[in-house]
C-alpha cells in the first residue's frame, strides 16, 4: 500500500530529524570551535604585529635621541648616551608589559565570549531535543489513526469503484508500463 508506506516514511522522516538535529548540533559546535581557533590565531598575529610596531617606534625614538646627543659636546655625550639607553630599556620594558597585559585582557575577553557561545549551544541542545522528541511522540501517536483513515479511504474508494474489498484493484507499476508500451 503506497499510502501506508508514505505515512510510515513521514513518521520515519520526522523521527530521523532527531539524528539530523544531533548531527547539526555537533557540526555547530565544530564550526564554533573552528571560528574560535581562527579568532585566537588572528588575535595572536595582531598582538605580535603590535609588539613589533611598538619596538620599532621605541627604537626610532632611541636613535633620534642618540643622534641629538651625538651633536652635543663630547663630555656630555657619553653620559647622555648611557642615560638614553637606560631610559630606552626601562620605557621598552614598561611599554611592552602594558601592551602584553592589554593583549591578555583582550584574549581573556574573547575566550569568555567563546565559552559563552559554546555554553549557549550546550544549554539549547536539551531543550531542542526535548521539543523534537515531543513532536515525534505526537506524530507517532497520530500514526495509527492516519493509517486507519487511509485504509478506510482506500476501502471506501475500492467499493465505490465496483471492486470488492480485498481484491487487487490496482495493477502493479510493471504492468502499467507494459500496457503503456
């Protein structure tokens, strides 16, 4: 009976949606993790670039100070060069430390956002699975009624066409193809 198979397939398709749902949830988690990995990689690249740029700026500043000091008197030049190098080291260490702390805060904020997204996915999964299960249960409960209704319609249709109940009123698809040819 093609209609009964259709009804069964309909129920099967809906319940197989649960499997599709679980696969989609898993894929969603994988995509989220992949995106998060890419974001962390990009953040690290940006951090390294910022650090290099800061070092270039500090080195340029140091070279400018050294150039100025060299143009001064010989006696002051040596003392000033030592002071310039000391200031450069102190300023570089402090600037890089502040930059690394800012980068660490950005990374922690990003990781917290990532964790929140994964948590949301995890929290939604049981609710959506329960909803899907409920829909499958409702459909499986209505399935016997749909089968009965279909069979009654088939029975009523075959009686009204003059075919006695239980007789094969329809030819098989192979027979139809033969008669058409």
